[in-house]
């Protein structure tokens, strides 16, 4: 990946990064919002410190570690990526609670249209705010959104020091096991 200058990164502020989605996915992973690196490159979870791609592989969702530039390959595994809030920022704390709630409503409509089996929100705080689930914890949630079961996962950002690659991979593996035992809805 080419090294981007601070000016190139700042120029990506507020950009929208296209989702990697299709109908009927097994899991739609949902980030908080794109980083400036993601917006500048057009590749989700592109910051070198982000642990999404290694964790996805270690948990068995992908047969090898994908690069952010290979994000479209996720569709071949029945996986996709979107965000709660579409606009890129340097940090998630630049987003308002109103943006999270508006993003949650848009996400629910997207999930209703795409019909994934599972919605996996990578960031429990974002999930809590977007869906007014103040007591949500990491793991499967009681509610469904747009017909999809919901799982809150740890945020793979390198800033989330509470979780290591290994402990995140364990939680993502729990989700993968649940996905493998979920029966698709009958039409």
C-alpha cells in the first residue's frame, strides 16, 4: 500500500466508501465508520494498525489473510462490509450520537433489503448508540435487525488495546460457529 501524506489523508475526510455487499450474505460486518486511510484507499479496514483482516482469517472466516485491496473476495465467502456511519473521520469520537442513530436507521433498512443471516457490528459502543441498546455486551444480541440475527464484536482498531488479535479471533470464531449452525430462512 502506498504511503499517504497527511494532506492526502485529510482530503479524504467526510468521503463515503462503497459497501462490499450482496443479497443473502452469511454475515454483514458493520464497522463504526471509515477511517481516513480507508476513505483515501477505498478499502475497508485499510489502516495498517487495524486488525480486522488478520482476525477474520484466524477465526476461520477466510482461508487466508486477505489484504484490504482484496475486499471484494469476501463476497465469495458470503461475507460483506458496511458501516454504521458512512462518512470518513480521523477518529470515531468525531461522530455525534445523532449520527449514530441516523446511521442505525439506515443500516436497519439496508439489512432489511440485503437479508444477511447475521449482522456483526464491530464495536459494541457503536451498536449501543445506534440502536439504543445501552446494556449490550460483546456477543449475540437478543434483537434481530431487518430479519438478521445480531452479534456485537470487539472493534478491531489498533486503538482498542483491551483486545488482542488472539482474544478477538476467539470472539469472531464464536460468531463463525453460530453462523455455521444458523439455518437460512425459508422463502
